[in-house]
């Protein structure tokens, strides 16, 4: 993947509006830097081990990697190469340690790469049939609705046949989906939310589909009360008949 020149001025305005409402991400990452990898990741790694190819021959992509806990877990699990993306400068700073720990440039060993990208930029950066596992937890919903389909198609295309996708999507009953401003407009118009039917349509080309739908009350990254409606999704790209 390659860096690009970034979003347009119009897009930057949309991003700034959203970022101002979700300003707690860097503090959230720091406060959770010692958390365990998300439990969905263990299931995704197990699914990736189901074929005859060792993890040491496989590539993984971690989208919206945050504090890179899942990226590190993928490296420790034995994936040959892990690429991580995030738009946060904090993530970029943290990535330096993983690069030092897992790369040996003198011997042409490059197991970890970080790309400072927003989700919308990623669709133009990933090649078809290039990764064996795509993971993205609580990150894909931060994609503008009119660009989500293109991003999703690029992720499906990026998976090698038999590759695994493990992601979190936000439901249409999520607090951010229903919250309005003083003028009655949707406050988080730059985010993407899905109904159960829409999630099932997204996964129509995949196999071994598992969808766990959850609703619960907790807090957001700023510590404010929030209702969460999420789908934990795992699926496999069909392999051609042998």
C-alpha cells in the first residue's frame, strides 16, 4: 500500500466535524494500552489456521488499528506480515515500536507496516488477492456512508480465496445512529450504520458466515453514556472448487 495526498478540503470539513465529536480517541487508546486483544481475534486466527497453509506464510490487515494491540497479537500468532492502518497520530507513534521489534531491515525482514490512512483512502491502496485475514474492530463504521460500499468491495477483493474477514459493524439502533443535533439533523452523518438485513446482504458472497448481534449500554470514548448496537461478523471468502 502507498500513502496518498489525503482528502479534499470539503472532505476535511466533514472529518473535522466528526473528529471534534469523537476527540477522546487518543486518551482512550492510552487508557486501554494494556487491554487484552479483542476475543473476536482469537476466533479469526483459529479460522485462519483451518487450512493446510501455516500462518507463517500468511498476510493480515488490521484496519483502524488504534493502539495496535490486535496487530501485535497477529504478529505473535505467527503471521508472516501484518499491515495496520489508522488515521490517528497516536497510532503512528505507537507503530514505531512494533516496527523496531518485528522488522530487521538489514536482513530484509519486514513483518510489520503501518499506514496513516482514513478508511476512505484504503480502497485505493489494497491489491486484489493480497491478504489472508482482514480484521477491523469498532473502526469500519467511521466510514462515510456513500463510500462504504466501495471500501467493502475492496476488502472482499483483497482477501485471497479462503481468506477470513473479522469485523465489527454498528447497527441502526446504535446511539450514534439515532442522535440528533438541536436542529433535528442526524449528528453523525459521516458514519455508516446497518440493519441486520443490510449486514446479511453485505455478506451474501461469503461463506461460513457468523453474525453476533449485541445491544448494551456503556460509555463512548469521551466517557459519556451511550447505547451500543453492534454486529460482530466473521466470514470466509469462498475458495474455488478443487
